[in-house]
C-alpha cells in the first residue's frame, strides 16, 4: 500500500469508527432510558437501586458474549462504568433510596 492509499484507508477507517461511535451513543442513551424506567419501578416493589447480584449477572453476561478483540477484563471495566452511570440515572428517577 502506498502513502495515498494508506491515507484514504485511514480516513475510511476513522469514518467507520465515527459511525460506530454514533451507534454506541444511541444505544447507551437507550440503556439509560431503561434504567430510568427501572428507577421508577423499583420503589413500587420496595427494591433498592443498588442490586449487586443483578450487576454480577450483567457483567458475567457481557463478558461471556464478547468475542474479542477486547479481553474480558476490558469488557468488564467498560461495563462497570456503564453500570455506574445507569445506577446514577436510576437514582435520579427514583423518589427513594
């Protein structure tokens, strides 16, 4: 591959990453909307916002379905952060806890 081809390929790949990032942001916002709904339902059921067993299930699930190239520890770290933010918006939606 010569330099002009490499520059075109780099541009193409960066555009592809931008499209993937757009999808990720839309999906994260959809996940947050579900967390808000959960934050409205849990108090009705007398449940606390923090559910360590559920969080463990989510982490096991996402690590299990990841086929790489991200290693399991990286997927776990990313989802721990996603869960933290989900819990934060869930708390904001909940009148209790």
